[in-house]
C-alpha cells in the first residue's frame, strides 16, 4: 500500500504577513505621500484623504510583498534580509505572491473609486515599476539599478498630490526629484558596508561592480546635486523659512558626511563575518565603515526633516486661516 504524503501546514503567523509589507519602507511612503497630499491643498475631504493614504500604504506594502516573493532565494543569502518571511521559510512564495497581488488590486481600485483614476494609475504604475521593472529586470543587470529603480520610492508624494487635486504640477515633481536624488547616496552608503552580501547574492550594486573608491566618489557627486535640489522648495514658494532653515542646515551636514565618506576607506575592507540581528546588520560596522553608516543614518533623518518642515508650515498656515 502506497503512502500518500500530506502537505506541510503553513507556519506563517499574522506578524509574518505584516512583515511582508516592509513596514519600515511603508512608514516613509505613508509620510511622504501624506505631505504631498496636504501641501497640494485641493478640496479633498478628510475621509477621502484618509482612504487615499491607506490605499497608498497598502499599495506600497503590496509591492514589498511581491518583491519578497520574487527575491526569497536571494534574500536568504544576505545577512540583512535572511530573516524576512519568505527567505526564512515562514511564508510560502506563492502565498506571498497572492497576498501582494490581492493587495495591489484592492489598493489601486479603491483609490480610483474614492479619489481619481490619475492617482490610481500612478499607484498601479509604481507597484509594477518596483515589483516588475526594478526587481526582475534592473536589480541583477546593472549597477545603476538603485538609480533607475529609485523612481518607485519617489512617487508617493506625487500620488498624494494627484489624489488631492487630480493634477501633477511641477511642485509635485520637485518633491519627486528630492527623493529620487536622495536614493543613490542613501542606498550606496548602506551598500558600502554590505558589499559582501550583495556579491554573494549576485547583485551588482555599485561597490561590487565598480569598487568602493568609485562608489564613494559617486556618492559625493550625487550629494552635491541632491542638496541644492532639496533646498530649492525654499526658493520656489513651496517651502517657507522653516523649510529653508532645515534644508540648509541639514544639507550642510549631509555634504559634510558625504565628504568625510569620500575621504575615508569605507568599503575597502570586507564585511564582518557575522552580525547578530537585523539592527546589527544595519548599524554594527567596522570602524573604517562608520562614515558610510553615519551618512546612511543621517540621510533618513534629513529626508524626514525636509518633509516634516513642509508639513509643519502648511499645517501652521491652515491653523492661522
């Protein structure tokens, strides 16, 4: 008599599906989209605005789930990502893919029905761009992967603006440009002290493909372009005196850290053999890699401060009316 095997029961927990959404990335998406929506003005009511932000958050999470489903085997090779639900085997690849597709359809359709189809179309394009174009085509084919693929992370304020007004004026694209130009120095700083992981996974991030010295120079060049663009809203009417102060002071700090990184030897030495936990993989680095870690950490604070300044100024204007 032949025994029939029974499929293994899934060990996935609700927390695992939540982690598929990449909550850290989602928090940045939510905040920048919310700022775009608020700064845009428009006559959107608060219920529609709340639904719009929910849809953008769910859409970003859907893209993250699709990315993890497609990259599970690669993630398992890297210290920083091997604990992710698919890579660790807690969530089946097909379940993660189905989860991402369902959330994508839900978020895109709900956003279109409650706000407008321009915002909905932008959200759909962003999901496809990140999960398809970046993950499947760019990531393993070019060291410029994060430069071109960074557009996906730059769209949320444009989507928020479109949800509020049904339009995409140049001011919305200026917010897009800030995030787009911020992405290479931010991501390459991390890659400088994670190059061993990327090499093992076969991903041609800039330090792997061009070396640490070239990467440090490119980070400095991008920083010199990024900071003036980050300051620009203060001179265009989009930002006011608070924004101007934050962008200038933070920009000086950003350039100082980028210059120190350029002069350092970050990335020249191999990664640590092991790291304990997710936080250690991100921030526990060799002494010579600290300039890269410092720029990586500061870049997050600077981007959040820029958008927070815009938000504070606009909310202060609303209160004074």
